[in-house]
C-alpha cells in the first residue's frame, strides 16, 4: 500500500479565496485542486529535467565524438516529418 504524506501550505487570503471560488465552480474541493496542480507541476518539471539531461548527454557526446547534423539537415528532416513522411533522422558526420 502506498504511503501518503501530509504537507502544509500557507496561502495568502487572496489566493485562498480564488482557490475556493474555483473549487466551487469546478464542484471539487480545494484539496483536490491543489493535489492536481502539484501533480501536474511535478510531471512537467520531471519532463523538463529529462529534456535538460538529454541535452547535456548530447553535448557531451558531441564534445567526445564531434559527430553532428547541420541545422539545414535537421530542418529538412523535420519538414519531411511534418509533411507526414516516416523518414529516419539524418546521418551524423564529423
């Protein structure tokens, strides 16, 4: 069974009122809205961190090997994908 941990947050009166209003409009509790917001934030930030780590790995690979595709090659590949063509990415070269 998953453990749950209770956290306490302090909201300023204006934000608390806005949250209560929105909760009423959505027929949800303030707790539910806060939980959803935190989940969405964590998911978004995890994706952002994964993208950042991919960029760091790509940079490190480039520094180690010198292999790359030019911007023109990448643009041409992306244009084909956008047009619905299922094409492989361009070959990396030194």
